[in-house]
């Protein structure tokens, strides 16, 4: 956990706090990130998601709320339509939500 926390800090902040960071640390951070990227998709939902997140996901899947349109999409791609407000465009709106 400490490796990740320190590793994601900008170098100037890391140096300002006096944390040492060598190429070995960087290699370990990259290796652990790659491991997480490969294993996370294989993790079953019962382990991967918090109970509250699973309940919310099920509720959104069963409702007619437009939130379900983001299922399976990365947040960075969710608003790729150029919407600055993050609101779905009109064709996805539901009056029953």
C-alpha cells in the first residue's frame, strides 16, 4: 500500500516529503499495477465489489434510469460526446427516473 501511495505522488511532492524513490521502486510499482490489471477482470463480483455497490448496481439495472447506460464503460469514456456537464444526451433520458 505504501509503495502505491508514494508512487503515484508527483516527484516534486515525493521529494518534498523526503521519500526516497529509486528505479527498483518504480519497477515494483509497475509490476504490481500490471498484476492488478490482469487479475481484476478475473475476480468474481462477490469479491470485486463492495456490498453497497452490488446493491446499487442491481437497482440501477432494474430501473429505467439512464444511469444504466454507463454500465461496462470506463468513466473517462462515459461522457465522450463532449458534454461538459456529464449529463447524458436527450435520446437517453427517461421520464420515469
